[in-house]
C-alpha cells in the first residue's frame, strides 16, 4: 500500500478526523462488472415502479401528497449556515451551499425511506403479480383491499438494523399487510423500537452490534419459505431505490436554475454506514452528471468501515475491529463495523474520497444548523458539513488541482445530504441541542 494510504490508516487508528482521497478515482468511469449489472435502465425501471405506486402511497401516507406520492425531499439553500461556519472557523467556504432534506422524508424520516420503501414495494408488486392479484396497468390503490392484504399477510419480511432501516422497512411493511420482524442491534435507540412496536412490528433485540442482528435475522428468515430477508449489505434493490434520488435532484437543480457543468462543479457530501444509501445516490448522480459531480462519503472516526474497505481493497473482508477501532458513536445510522459486499467495488472508480468526523463535531454542526437555519437533523445526518471546512486540506487541494478545479471553486455548488431527523422525539432533540 502507498505511503499516504498507510498514513490515513494510522490516523484512523488514532481516531483522528481525516480525509482519504481515492487513488483509483477515474474521470471516465471504467467498465466494471457492476456497471453492466446495474445499468441506467435499471434505475429508470425503479423510478417507473415508484411512479406506479404513487397513487397508493398518497392514499396510505397522506404526507406524500406534497411530492405527488414520491418519497422525496426538498433542496434548500442554507446561506446563514454557511456564514455561521465561516465565522466560527475563520475560514472562507468557496461556492454555494445547499442541504438535501432527506431528514424530512415521508414514511421513514430518514434516507432509508428511499431504499427500504422501494425494496418492500418491489416485493409486494412481485407477490401480487405472481398471485394474479394485480396487473401492471392497474391502479395500485387496489393493493389496499382487505382481500389482497390477507394474501400479503401470509408473508414475513425480516431485516437487521441499527434503527433507521428497521423503521423504514417496519412501517411500510406493516402498512402493506406483511408480517414483519426487525432484528435490532445494541446501538438502536429505545424510541425507535417503541415506535415500531406501536405499529405491531415484532422487534427482537440483540446484545451485540449490527452484524449479529443481521446474521440472526438472516438465519431465522432462511428457515421460513414465506419469509424475505432484506439484506442491507448485499441488496441490489435497496441500492436502486437510493439511486432514483439523482433524477429528482437533477430536476430540482434545473428548477432552481443551478447549473452543473465543467465550469460549475457539483460537490455532494453523503454520510456513510454500510454504504448502500450513499453508494446508490452516488451511482445515480454519476450516471447523470459524470465528471462534473464530485462525491464524498463521511464516516464517524469510530466506525470508518467503508474507508478501511476501500483503502485496503479488502471491502467486506475487513472490519473496523480488525484495526482496533471500537465502533462506539452517537451517529447510530453510521455505526457499522463492516462495509457492504459490493458498494466499495462499485465506488472504486466513482468516489472522490472519504472524510471521517468526530461525534463532538457532529453535535456542533447539528446545533449550528438549528441556530442558523432552524432546521433539525439527527447526529448521523450532520456528518456532511465537514466537507465544507476542509477546502484547505492539502489532500483535498491536490485533488482540486488534478481535476483542474482551482479556478472554479467560487462557482461550485455544495450539497450536504442530511439523512435523517424527522421522527426523533422532542426530549431526544432537546438533549442533542444541548450536548457539548
Ligand atoms: C443508514 C443511514 C445512513 C447511511 O446509509 P448506509 O446505507 O448505511 O450507508 C446515513 N444516515 C442515516 C441517518 C442513516 O440512517
């Protein structure tokens, strides 16, 4: 491994905030096996499927009315936050700053509403078609009929989760009529388990981390022929659900007259756990904006599994524990010890780099955002802001020069992908806002 790669790994082991630039980043994305498997047509197919379900979702979740039955979020400029960060850090931020408010997503209140809802709807459609209960031209509102729900109720959906995926899968599955079991890791917050139990979701708790919850869930599901296991570490459907975010964002940018071009680069900062959400979104963005978009993942200093997987090129064959990193972070959505089996490989030519961020920094961003823009997000969702404050970082600067962007940064657009927060209970919010 090159010297700068080993330097980064040392910084990770010392829990220092760091930046890893991807040495395998390519401007003209190479043909990879996944590129063939996950073509743009697949993303379009996913988008069409979500459009078919839109009338059903409007009926079942009236909160989706504003987005015409899509699980989609606003894009807001946050100039006051930009100013506050510049002031507090005595550093200028070149370019305009926007926030993508997946923190307000319908159904799940987090980015998991994209992948999780999509995968469960895909299953429901397949089961309904196989049982002759639906044809693709039907109005999907009929899926709410009690006769069809009775059929769905013969099937069980199971998932392992640190919290938010469980919320997303649990809420949509229960609404469809599926039986649903959520296997929750020890990081999962009590209120998330409670909320699910109120919706008649069966929650099983585990003493250990996410991997154990996933393993147990998979085993229990495999033993039952009418049970589906939603596999956060390997699922292509989750990935496609996330990838549909890109075309909606493209339209939002156009509507706001924000140009993305060689002269006006787009930077996107995505919090990363197992990698599915940021990986799917990045994949979609790269299909649309190509070399004009620069995507970065952000992980907690205590759980940098994707960075380790990509830097060592061992992907899911490596865990943070192998490097003595303990995984204890308040960013529960990102508290993952081992990355997805395929995201890191798909990201190898596409991802610009990975930042790590300390928990105390997350609370500082969360509070500054609330004070400056009156927007509340959860700790995991605040990770992206660190990308704005590293413009002077020498590794970042090397990239900027290599991509010939040094004279374009004042015309850049930065998007902080805020991945969750709407369902956080008030007492918890108050606690986060006071935390130092
Ligand atoms: C799950 C989650 C992420 C990251 O998604 P992965 O697919 O695990 O990488 C980011 N933010 C929040 C709030 C999440 O719940």
